[in-house]
C-alpha cells in the first residue's frame, strides 16, 4: 500500500476497502468472508482467470490504439500539406479583396 491509498473497514458489513486518497475512489474491496485468518484476501482460480482475461483485452485494445496512431502518423504529412494549402488559399483570397 502506498501513501496514495488507505485501507478502510466498512462499519456496516465489515468489508475491507482500499481507497485512493487523491480521487476518493475505491480501488479494491473484499468482503470479510473473502479474507483468511491473517486478513489477506483469499485468491480463487476464477480471480486469476478474470485477471488474465482483463490483461488480454487490454493488450488487444492497445494494439488497436497503436495501429490507429501509426496510421495517423503515416498520413500526417498529407494532412499538414492540405492544411497549408487551405491556409495559403485563404490568405490569397484575403489579399485579393
């Protein structure tokens, strides 16, 4: 736990919460029954499967975002040339008036 997080126990249900101090958002939570006798979270096989699927989905979206950024960069020169031509045309029209 870092200085940006604090651990809180809910007075109603005794769930354990890890709260981000700066944003006030709950980062993690566990029910009291999901903790072992030492207070550490009980990790089940389904937890690992869920985490692995989230990582895989992040990797696929990261690849898509990278490809989109690469495409923008490859077309950037043409886009800047078009903007320059439009600005030059606009300047010529103003000078003509």
